[in-house]
């Protein structure tokens, strides 16, 4: 687990599975979107980042979700709907998912 915000009802996580970063977005358990990197992380330090290119036009609209490794695009998918408010309080974690799990495919805590 690299980063988590939200919980089982709605939120997002960025984690590493089989050496590849994964972005997972949970829209109220109605729609779940995952983006798995097309490449494995290289040895040593890397920067994993994410960009959401919002359609605009009001709250709750969709957009294009893009995953990057070392500033290179490694995956993208469309997300049709977004949460129009907050995911909750005390649900943001770095290196762990401290609340209820956002994604069913991850453990709640970082494992090295």
C-alpha cells in the first residue's frame, strides 16, 4: 500500500502488486476502476504519480485517470462518476489503509 483515501463505501488507493503500481477507485461499490501499470517498477527509487483529467461541468462528473512511473504514462482508463464530496474523516493513509479497506485486493497495511 502506497496511499489510501476513503474506505469500503468510496475512495481510492495506490498500491504495488507483482512489482507493478496499481490505482484503484471505488465509487460507492457501484463501479470500481483499476489501472495496472504496463511496466514493473525498476530497481531503486521511483516516483509513482496519478493525474485525474476532470471533464468539468459540476461536481460528480467523470474524467480520464492516468497512472505514471517516473513521469512516464504507464496506464489510463476512464472513470465515469466521481464522489461529489469528501471520502470521510480520518481515512487518509500513507503506507497503509487505516480505515475500512477501499480495495478488496489489498491488505490494509504495507508489507515489504
